[in-house]
C-alpha cells in the first residue's frame, strides 16, 4: 500500500549533530510533498522546540510533540492533549526527590526547573529554549503536565531509572528513553505510537499508509505501529530490530534516503 503519511523523529534522526536539518533532507521533504505525501514530526520535544523545524520544512500540518501528549498544528490548532493526572504528578515529584533524581517539568509549553545546574544548561542549549527556575514552587505545577523529564548521568543510569520507574508506576505512568541520559515520563496511554495513530485517524489514513523513522527507545512504539518503518544506522541493535529497514545516520541524510528509496521509490 502506498505511503500517505511520513513521520520522522527529530534528534538523532532528522537533525544532525549540530541540531540542523541538512539541505539534502529539506529537498527530500519538498519532493515528498510534491508527491502528495503528508509529512509530520514526532518528537519528545516541546511544541515550541519542534515548530521551528516544521517551519523550516514549510509544513503546516499537525506535529506530534511531548512523545504524543500534544498534537498541534504549526499554525496553532490543537488536535489532542494527554496530560498526567495531577495527583500522580505530585507523586512523581516526591519519587524523584526520594531517589535524588534531577527532573524538569512542563506546563503551557514552558520549561520549569526546581534547581538550575549544568544539566539545566545542557538541556536549554540542546533544544534552544530557556527554562524557568522556580525552586520548590515546582510542586504546585500539577495540572496540564504533558511529561516530566529525568536527566541522568549516564546511559546505564537511564536504563536503571526507566526500569525501576516502570515497575513502580506500572499501569499509571510509563518512562521511555529518548536520549542516553533522558528518561521521559508520560501518561500510560501516551507515546509516539498513540500520537501517530491519532493523527493518522484525524487525516483519514490507515496505519498501513503510514511510515515512521527514528533512532531511540521512545521511537520504538511508533516504529512497531506504523505500516512500514525505518531505523537510523546509528541506533542500537534492539531499536534496529523494531524496524523494517535500516538507513544511514543523521550525518548522512538517512531520512532523505528513506524518503527516496521507500516512499518515492527513486534514486537519491
């Protein structure tokens, strides 16, 4: 079946190490649109930190942000919001304090810190958004929270944190790694697969008509749910095993390769 909706992750997939969309990828998206295929972004990032890239691609379709918790068009129309329960948010804050985890929270597409340190600075630089340090006042931010992010010190620590969290909050919230040191916490019915499925339904497409591409653990649900999926060459083997094909990495226009080869079925 022909692909009608193409969904790409941002970091490590569409964006290179300099957090840029290469000219090769931009041209591939233009060819995609010419062919009548709808492109979208599916990311763990905030809406504000995602919209700028959609604008670079000259897209005004809904984009999937916060790992599926918010689906919103570039022009501002909200298609879906899936927040953590307020009581649960308070419990997660307490859990992070108990275990000494550094965490960040999000409300109304703004980024909040309890403490401001090197992890806060690194995150701001990574996504190009300034956060707000509010100390203990962060405990009052319990409504309209699409995700909470725990930032660890290593890939191994992230694995352990995600595993423990998923055991302790099974059925109430879930954690997924988006970067080696990022553990994203969302509502149980929120992930990139649910977001992609909701968007496909809104646009009138079946999942058989959807292609997804990504590189990280939080991409796995949508890689499995999409009718066809590609995984970046830089991904870990367990992520690669969840896709139909493997393409080049983000430094060598892996997304463009996937578009030309598997959607447009033409040479690059």
